[in-house]
C-alpha cells in the first residue's frame, strides 16, 4: 500500500509516518520509483506499537527507540532483555544516587516486601526502586503497607502475573513486544478496574448503592 | 509547637507551610501574640495529607483543595462523597465531549466489562471513563482484553478491594481521607508489585532466573 493508505489504515497523519521513517522508528517501504514506496502489514503493526508507546504510554522518543531496539534485537537472554525493556517504561525515578549508596545497593522496604512474599530480590531490576519509592510514600503519609495487606496484594497480583506470563508468545522478539505493551497498556486498565472494584465493594459495605 | 518545629516534624520548609496557610489548605494555629502561633498534631497530620496529594500523587492545587473540602465536609452520603473525592485524582481525561454523546452517556467497552464481571455500571463514576479509555488503548494496540483475562483480573482486584474496604474507618471524614490517600498512594505500590510478580513468574517460565 502507499503511504496515504498506511496513514488511513493506522489512523495517523502522513507527516507523522514520515517522521517515524526519518527517525528510524520503522523500516522504509519497498521503493516503487523515485517518489513512491510500498508498505505492508509489518509497517501497520510497527506504527501501532510506536503510537501505543509514544502517545498512550507517554514514552519520550529516545525511550521508544530503546524499546524498539530491544524488540528487534532481543539477544540470547530473553529474560534480561525483558528487564531492560520494562525498565524503559515510566515511571522514571530521578534520584539515581539512591540506587548505589556507599554500602552497596540498598532498598530496605522493597527487600523486606520481596522476602515476605518469597519472591526473588534483584536490586538491579528497575521495579525494585519503584517499589521502594512507593512504599516510602505510603509510610510518609501515615498509611504504611501492613503485612497482611502485602500478603493479599502479593497473592492477587501473582495470580494475574501467572496468567499474563502463561500467555506470552514463545518467540523472543514477540515476547519482548508483548511484555512491553502489556505492561504499559494494561496498567491503566488495572487501575481503573481497581477503582471500580472499590466502588462495588464500598457500595456493599456502606449500604448505599448507586441507582442502577 | 511553633511553625519552625512544625516544619522540622513534617520535613517541610516554613515557607511551604506559610503557603499552605495562605491558600487555606490548613487551619491557622492558635495565636500566641502578634507574630506567633501554636500548632498541634492536627496540623502535622494535615501537612502530611497535603504533601502526599500534591507532591507524591501530583494533584494540582485546585484539586488538592477540592479533596480537602470533601474530607472536611463529607456530607451525609459518604458513598457519593467518595466518588467525588476519587474523581479528583489523576488521570484527568480531557475529552469530556465523549462523556455525553447525543445518545446519552455511552462507554460500550467499560459497560461490557462491568456486565461481564457482574459489577454495577454507573457511567457517572469517573473510573468508568478511565476504563473505557484504557480498553480502547489495548484494543488499538492489538492486545484487547480477553474474556478470561478480564475474569482473572476482575477476581484478583476484587479480592484486594474487599480487603481495602474492610479496613476503612467508620467515621465519614476519615473514610474519605483514607480512600483518597489509599487510591492515590497504593496505585504505585500495586504497579511495582505487579512488575515484580511478572519478573518472578517470567523467571520460572523462561528458566533463566537472576543470580541470587
């Protein structure tokens, strides 16, 4: 298809697609003369991925490029590629100084939580710093995460994670793409569903349900 | 205590506290002469709440004020106060035009999801628009939420929500404050725990665990 059809199919502007091409975010089409090129399903797919990362998940361009490189060249160790890909997603924590203190890497709250849940504690994994920061914030606000609460959250989230991981494709590039899009785009779904679950549970508890 | 002690206790600057006072985000202290005022535990608590909302959850000032007003004057219907308070939290969806179409309020994806989960569908609740948007995004990226996946997510999140709601205080003002802080500050905890659960489940599935 021509670039105008590619734009129509993906709901993009031609100028946006040209920008993606110029920035190397997608491979060029097959040349059909000096001013025309032909695009196929792989281009449609790539545009959807770029739009999801840039426009929906809000990644800056250099992060989008980083994720695409990991999708295109996942390397031999898919597990560590996954870690790098997910680390390219927001939130971006800025006080990198806290990561390597003089006594080595230290995330006391996150470490305690992982030990309590019986999960591996890998301080190099980006979500560990994210958890430490989040646990500091709830403690500072006077609503620290309790042991029982952590156990309930950990069990429920592991149930969801097991389901997600069972569905990942076998092929490394597809695995990385799936994990990145799934992490970035399902997080808003989960937060909205959680707020709706709260509403449902609160209606039952407060005996004051909304009008149907 | 004096304002300098209040600042030290809450890890704030005196100028920040004066700003909160000027903006009416906290009640004045008890006057101790022309230039001094005395502050107590209620001020310490209020500063923690304001900081959590403004600095951690990232609410703009007018939203912080809105939440504080709902905490201070929860009204007779705690359930609907809760809805308004949670609606003051991010994400803020800008295309309000989509909310009231000519054929009335319409969130087809969110409605189908709520019906499938057997939960109340209340289009006036802010999280419904949030869910609709999130479900549109996963569909556009080619990874729509499947029925089985929705069932797994819905069940796990309801388990967490039931636990949260069982722990809310009985007194309306405390309930509203607890719900707002819990929603805003536990969401980052949950997303970090989910990424860590994925890492744990992926390590088992890919047979390539990180070095302990």
